[in-house]
C-alpha cells in the first residue's frame, strides 16, 4: 500500500495511557491491542492560519500541532485520539473526538488506498483549517511534494469535493477564495 503511518514518539503515545478508559470505554480493548490501535495509519496534524490560506500558502505554511490516531472501539464505533503539543513543545493529550471527521478519515483512507498509484510512497497527515471549517487528509510525498494529494473530508464547504482527491494547487485555489471571503466578513 502506498500510504504509510508516521512513527509516533513514545512520549506522545504515553500521554494517552491515563485516558484509556475514555478511549475504549466498555469495549474491552487495551492500548496494546494492535487490531484496533494500528488498523489506520497514525498521522500528524497540521493547522493553517486564515491569512496563509488566503495567500495560497496553506500547505507551505501549515504548522505541525500534534498527532492523531483513529481507533476502532468495535465494528460500528470509532474515535480519534488527539495528542497536541504544549507551550514547551512536549506532547499533551488533547482529547477524544467522536465527530463526523472520524468516519470521514476512515472513508478517505479507504478511498486513497484504492486510487493512489502504488509507486507513490505517501505519508498520512491531517490538515485543519478551522477558520473556514475545512478538514482534509493530506497525503505527503517526502521525496517529491509535487505528488502530494489532498482529500477534503465531509462536512466541508460546498466548493470542495468531499472524499475526492485533489492536487495541492487545486485545493489551495479553492481555500484561498474561502479564506478571502471569511476575512472580508470579519
């Protein structure tokens, strides 16, 4: 498969340990249960500021702000576990998300696995543009960023094709317009 997971720092994973009860609830899994813990690629998440989006520099200016894991609690129930970076650049447990982007991430990963050419080695990242309500899977080619692929996730603004692959240039064109509209409204 051309899509790969990052090696998450042990210190980041350790921040989740005290919260395993919240992550797994009554579902009977444990942190070391690779079936639910490693089914989906672990990934970094990046945030981008509104001005950078408006300038067409969302990808170039995106800032690494933490890590994310998607964890199946059972067949029909998944959560994302988010580990941020505190003011001292140390990993810190951010929380658990059960919202629509969890299922959207699973769908985007499944779609990408079927449509991305095998010759590309892509690192999974999450791109968040909170001021314009955009979450996207960012598949990054460390050898050649021209091969990067963006998959906007639902819910997304109507201008973005949720669940479909986009080039970075096409994605940045759309979000630049969305960011400019947002800036004009402020």
